């Protein structure tokens, strides 16, 4: 069997929708519309929060971090998607693939960490409102943001070097129009158990722990709310969490679906795997700004007032 070192390995080949290559330009219209919604929606949220001094509170600063990570995720996947669906360019350089993989996973991990901090933010706001602003100062929020970035970079950074040590055979076709760690290591002809184990450890200590702490935060929130005497105040307190709960579901439900299909869906048609991959990466950036604009009155009114001024 012929082996290729990572240094002289030929480019990987991206995959769109096999058998529908003729329809790729039409399919690209849908993707462009989704990316446009994601880019415009998250950019609007960032600009509104930046401009409006009244929104410089922990809840909205964390929301701006979430919008920033969504924009980063779009920027990481958009170039290869467009080159494939618009120009039918399937090749991607080995190192370019590793760089794209790095940024995709970094922004995904950041999104998970930001959702955890937003759950903590809601818990503090409901359970201890008097200390809310003193605990979550701008300096503390900035440190949290830097910490989440460093965590994501620290756990993803070794993956590129672990992949570099692998040898690859002639198989070089990726499953998606972008590069992911599990997809790349499957193409290796050498033993990639270390890569697989490390990937599993990353999932457990990041997404796994984040989801557990998010659940615990909402259990504590529910216990606190149930001790509030007035039904009206209970509803008001829980209503502040609705947008964040939707954002959590938009991230973790597609992620769970992708994991289940990859593990147990061996007989599922390949197009299902491809569609679920796009759902996992595109649904949160597209729908997060929509949810927050609909459910958050402050964001909605600021956007409408600025539009009326134009």
C-alpha cells in the first residue's frame, strides 16, 4: 500500500452532495441565504450592543461573545463551501485543511463555554440580584472571555500535531465541504487511536462538562424560582431564561443528533450524514440572532429604533 507523509501528501478532496453535482449552484443559493442571515443577524447584534450603552450589562456582553463566536464559525466554513458549490473546486491543501479544522473546533468550543457562562449569568441574576453587577463586572467578563478562548485553543492546538504524525494512503476524500478532526483521521492508514481517544477526551471535558453544569445551573434556577411567592414574578424570572434555553437547544440537539448518527447510523444514507453536518454547524449561527431578536425586547426595540432613523 502506498503511504504519504503529511509533508508531501496530495490535497484532500471536499464533498458536497454526491450525485447532485449538477444542482450544486442551486443548492448554493440556499446556503448563501443561510450564511447571509447568520452574518447580518450576528453583526447587527454586535453593533447594537456596542453602540447602546444601556446594553453594556453582563447578559448582553455574553450575548455579544456568542454572536462573535457564531461569526467566527461562519467565517471558518464559508470559503471552502463557496469554492466547492460555486466553482466546483474540491481540492484543499493539507495544511489549509488543518487550519480550517482548528478554527472550526475552537469556535465550537467557545460557543459551548459561552453558553455555560450565560447559564451562570442567569443563575446569579435570579438567585442573588443584589450582587449581580458586583460579581460580574466588565473586568470579570473580559477575563471569562479570554479564559474561554485560551481553553478552546489549548485543547484543540495539539490535534494538528497529532494528525501530522499520521501517515495517509490514497484515500483522500472528506465527507463534507469543510475539515473536521474525526473526518481527517478516518483517512489515515496508520494507527490513529491516540487521535480518537484525545478527541473523545476533548468532547468529555468541554461539551460534556459544559452541558452538565448548564443543567445544574437550571436546576438551581428552578429551585430558586419555585421559592418566589408570586406567580407573576416566577414567570418574569423564567422568561429571562427562554432565549438562552433556545440557544442551548440549538447547539446541543444537532450535536447529539450528529453523534448518534455517526455512532449508530452505519446504514443511514450518506446524504443524511452530510445534511446533519450542515445542520450542526449552520443552525446555531442562523437561528441564535433570530431567537434573541424575537425574545429579547431590548434588542428588538433598539434594532427597530435604529432602522426607523435611517
